[in-house]
DNA sequence: CTCGATCCCTGGACGC
DNA sequence: TGCGTCCAGGGATCGA
C-alpha cells in the first residue's frame, strides 16, 4: 500500500542508489501492467538516470537524452524522457547485483552501468510503468490535485468544503489531493476528529484547517519514519518502514481508541475499509436508511 | 457531480 | 494437508 510517504521513501532511496547511472539493457517478464513494453526495451538503453522525483503516488525517473546514437531519430526519440512508476499495492523497485537470483514476480530488470540491476517486482501487478516523452508526461500529469504537503489552507478548504462527496472519498481522490491513500486518510480523519462519511460541504472552515494540519503532520512524520509497512512494503534498500507503529485508526477495528478508550469500528466508506472512533468522530446525520 | 458495482491480480487468513 | 472462499486495495470504467 505505498502512499505518499512510502513512495517518497522509495524515491529518496533510489536517489541515493542510482542517480547518474546509465541503463544498458532491459529485460521484461509479465508486461500487462506496462503501457508499451516495447518502448522500454527500445528507448531506455543508453539513457542516464538524472533525477528521481515523486508526484503523488507516482515516481518519475528522469532520463537523459541518448548520446552518440548514429541514427538519431527526427521524431524526438533521442530527447530526454521519463520513466513513470506507480507501485500499486505490491510494487517494489530496488537495485540488486546483476548476478543475484530473481525474486518471484520480478517483471522488469534494468541493467545498470555499474553491474547492478534495477528490478521491479509486483505480485499483484496493480502497479504501472510507462516510458513517456516530455509531451506524454505532461499530458499524464494533468488532472491531479494539490500536493498535500504543499497545499495552502485556503486551497485545501476550497477543494473540500464545496463538495458534496464524503470527506473520505475526497481525500482518496487523486484529482483533489495527490498522494493520499487509505491509511493516511483514516489516520488524519481520526486525528482531526472527523467521521469519514461526513460530506466535504459539512466541514467547517476550522475543521478543514485542522484536517489539513493533521494530514501534513502525519505525512511528515511518516516520511521521517520511512513509511508504513503493513504487509509487504519495502523501501529501495529492502527495509520496512516504521510508521505502522504509530497508526491510531487504520487496522484497529475493535481496539481501544487512543483518545477515548472507546472501541474503533470499521465501515465501508467510499468503497474502502474505513477505521474510525464512533465517539471521537461523530457520524453525520444520515441521509438514507441507517438504524 | 456523485454514487456503487465490477474488474484487474495474488497471497494470506480462515473455515471445514 | 488441502481445498474453497473471502479479503486487501489503487485505479479505470460504466451505468444509475
């Protein structure tokens, strides 16, 4: 479940590990989650990894132009480009010595110029990998919402308070905020004392302000602790994160609330399991049937 | 605009 | 031990 903090952790690890390396060749396994597998094989070799960025839950490997190519394409094929990586639920990307046996579910291997291989593994293949030219990348990144760590309180309120969708759905909506997933949505709602089924429009300015502050605090702390490892998240060094120890809501159904000692509940909100404290996060007036 | 349902996929938990 | 079933969930898509 890599969300913003986990993706940020992986991106930082990759930055340390592979910046400046050149990709020599590409080997593919299953490719049904790759936009255009042939493009990877064709366009990655010869390019240098110049930067690793995070955009929401995406990672962006910025690739150099191809130099010394005898047949430089007129269609911009040799120009700088990017590799877009989304880890989905179970994606992992990390360098390992080229000789090392392949982990199960390894679907992309990029041989680097220092004898290592950058490998992508993904059991469920909910992830996504795409080779993108500058124009395609720009197109790909339109329609995303604000970065939750950067968003001002005014913009946050604007994006939330006018909406009739549930706050949980809004937090998960990547076109509202980019990078928040189920764990950090629930954690921030618990901290802010807001029920996940409250409508955006039902939040006061004060509540929106508090929610933003809690969300940012939690995301920063989670990044500092290298993310949450629930089932199988590992960073680019193959290490689990530590933030799961600080979860106050996610996965705590039936356990005592850290604030009021009441029992946490789980309900499906916006199609996702949502954990909350019925006492600290009072339910909205129900619009429909409900006991 | 917002909703729920469905699909993608595999591993792990659980019941019998 | 082993099988079947359910669940996890980010995102796309479709119909209501």
